[in-house]
């Protein structure tokens, strides 16, 4: 952590700032300890350290200022408005400077996301660490700097109170950043992961609200529908035989079961703490920590396959004996095909199946992968570059096609439907040929109903097909869109009577 004392480079004066009413400078922050967080909002590792930053901010409010330096990986992440949406989605409460063209990144010689740089009250860089799990190390270093400052006698510490984006434009929409959606033909139900409100909404396929599961406050509580608490839930899968919905409770790092017969929520796997162990592992479900489960698929009524985004793997939960463990993936963040125990994924965020193969939206390599479910299973890449920096927006076949941070996927009638999230499009992929083509969206972030590519979405995160309709979780628009597959007509689904938690007026 310790480095030779060097003067911290001043922030460029021309870069946009968020979560504050005016640009900040290191000169005006002298007297305070400054922690720079170099991040990009697609990065699961960057999201994992946000609780650590909040902990440090709350522990040292009189001495510490955290500043996020957003240095974008994907083209879509360079847009200031998209960064603003990420700040709102992840409840970031410290100032953020938009590091256009990696200017600050280069000044500080940063090499990886996330990187944390500690600056002392006199404006000198005194520490630099990369990766997750650094809370204790940072806590100790900050405490030492405070002790040194206090030992030197009276020091003027400037007061910094940022004006947050959530204060400027409070989000009170009925849905907030819905991450995934699941449509079920047999029950005529639509299940919505209302991720920003930390709850599950159940409606008819036409939008009539039937149940709200979760009290709308982030937490980790089992119990009745009204008592239960979730934290940023994402993917879901439905078992019509048991009348149970399974939920990837992403930010709690657990798998939850919602029993519609007993009207109860219970935890099936995970401890509530993030698993940072590398490589294949497993054990009893309730004694094994998980790492940002992002999507689920029920196989044969007995096994839940899990897109474990945080560990770059696919896991399996045996519903019969309650054990959970790695199904495929060595844990390295990469695109490697081959046997289950030699393949590598990169933040898998969506899964679906045709009963012969599990298909994966592998977001950080912007590719669609397949995992055979037969006697000799192997991992293959259907389309996309397979490379961490091989992204774009190009229709084509196999590696000719380019996607940009795809998060959602569903299979129907011989085709894969893909939420090409950062391209603001919906595409189809032929699993036999690898042909990928744009079907919906003109590539501009927005909200526009219509037909085919004369439509607009804003970072759609999930999709699901039932009864000839495609349902889309249009995440940054805070809406569910529906598409008639016979005409490719897009409309916005309404949910009469649905309100943000605490905002219904009777």
C-alpha cells in the first residue's frame, strides 16, 4: 500500500462531474484525505468494492473524501448520462469525475479496474491498490493518516457536502432499473425483478398486478411476501410443478425460493457474504458463499444452473440434496472454449436453454456461448469476438459478429433472442449457424415504440418469450416493453396501480 510521497496530479478542469454541484480540485480538498476509485460501471469487481467505499465514507465523514474516477471500458460507458444512470442504479453517494479518454488514468499510471489511490491531507499520493477485498488495508491506512494529522496539531479540514444525482432527480417511477423479466405461458404470469426497488413484481401477461414480493427496502430477510427483503435481485426461473419461483438475489450473493403455495420466501444457497475464493469449489448450499449470481435456469426440475457473474463461472444447485458448486469455468475472466473444467467465462449474466445446450450471454467478452448438456458436454462460442476488448455493433456470423456487453438471452423456436445491452438493441442468434442480426432498436438510447429498428431502448438487461410475445426489461427506461413477434411491433406495458415503495396515494 505504501508508496514514495509524490504530488498527486490535479484534476483536469474540463471534465464533467456528477454527484456534486461544481467541479472539485485537489487544491481545495487539502486538509482532507482523498481516496480515488478508478472504475467502469460494467465491471463486477468495481461494483463489489462499492460497499467498502460506503463503509469508509461513513466511518470517516470528517476526514475522508471518496472520488470516483470513471474511466470507461466500453464505448457506451463514455456517455455522461449513462454514467449518471449507473450512479443512480448503484446508489453511489460520492462525487464522480468522468475521465474522458483515460486522461486521469494515464496521469496516475493506473493499469486495472478497480484501482484505489490514497492521497494524504497535503496532496501527496501515499498508497495504491488494485482489485477487491481491500477494505481492511484501506481502513488501517486512513486511520494512520488521521492519527498523523491529529498529532501535528490543529488543522483546517474543509467541509465537503456533495449534491447527489438522486437528490437532483429523485426516482419515483413504479419500476426502477428492472434487471430481468420472466414470462410464463402456463400460468399466464409475468415476473419482474424490480431491481432498484429490491422486490419482485408478479403480474398477468397483460400487466395486472397480482403480487409484490419484498418490502421495497434493501436487506436480507426471509419470511412472508410483505416481510421479505432482497438486494438488487436479477434473474429468475419458474417451476410450475412446485409453484416456486427461484431468484438470483444478486447483491445479497444468495439464491432465494419464493413458494407461491405457502406465500413464503426462503434462502436455498449462499451465506449473505461474497465468496472471493478462486477456482472450482462447492459444498452445502447454505454453508457455501456465492459471488454475484446474475441469472438462473432450471434443468430437469431438479438442478438450478447459475450464471455466477462475480466468479466468471456457471454453478449448479441440486434442489434434491441442497448442494451447490462449480459446474463449468476455471474462474479466470476470459473466453476459453473446451471441456467444462478447462473453459473460462467473463461475467456471465444471462442463461437459457433448448434442453440440449445451455446458452450464455457472456457480457465482458460480448459473446454468446453454449454449454452442451449431453453425455460429452463442451463449451463453445456461437458468436462474438470472445475477447475482453473485442466489442462493437456488427451483424454477421460467428466471430464476425460484434456485440457490446450483452446481458439478457432467451430461446424460442430455434432462435436465441439477445439483449445487446450497450448497443440498446435486441438481436437474434441462430445457434446452429452462429448468425447474429439486429431485429429491434436503432442503436440510440431512448424510449420509442414502433416496429423493427424504428424503435429505441436504453440498456435493456433481460428478456423472455411467452404466447407469441417478447417481454423486455428496458432497464434504464424503468419500463417493461412488449413485442408482438409476428409483426415485431414494440409497445410499452402499463401496470395500473403499481407505485414506487411509499409513493402510492390512496
